[in-house]
């Protein structure tokens, strides 16, 4: 018997098994980045600007690039509005208008069940992990 003929099937089986088993997706394939980004912004529009969680979210995503240009613009305005004044629909609209973005529909950032700052912080971390910014 030829020794190579008996090893052939074993090597092929190993090769097949290793190509089938792959590391789990990280971030999870179910992460909807756009939805997570919107929820982070909704947490910021809802949160108390003086809260430690609010400031932490802003610091976490300070250098993050949102996948939607509108989200990036809204985040920049939220970050620029004075910490001494609360975020409101009208205040954000005025700020965006002054920056040259009068047509952004702000309803989605304020509607529905408010997003808790703790949830927003967790989503911000998940987004950063998903792009390899933190481990």
C-alpha cells in the first residue's frame, strides 16, 4: 500500500473541516449600524446634558464617523450646543439652520419612547467595537 493514499482522505477531511468552521462574526451580523447610530442620537436628544453618561457618550463617539451624513451633522450640532442649555427640538433646529442645514427632519430624533442614556452609552460602545476602535 502507498502511504500517501491513506493520508489523502484524512488531509482532505481536515481541510474541509477547517474551511467550514470560522470564527463567529464580530460585531454580530444582526447589528444594524444605522439604527444603532440613530438610537445613540436619540439618547443624546433625550438625555440630561449635565449627566455623566451624556458627556461619556459624546466623548466616545467624538471621532466616530456616522454611516449617514445626516447623523454626523446632527451629532456635531448636539456636541456644539452649549452644555448649560437643554436640548430641545427648537434649539437643535435653530442650530442646524444656522449651520446651513434647515431641511433636516428632526422628528425621528425626538419621537417615540425616549432612549435611556445608559442604553445609548452601551450602543455607542457596540458601534466602536464594531469598527475596531475599542476592544
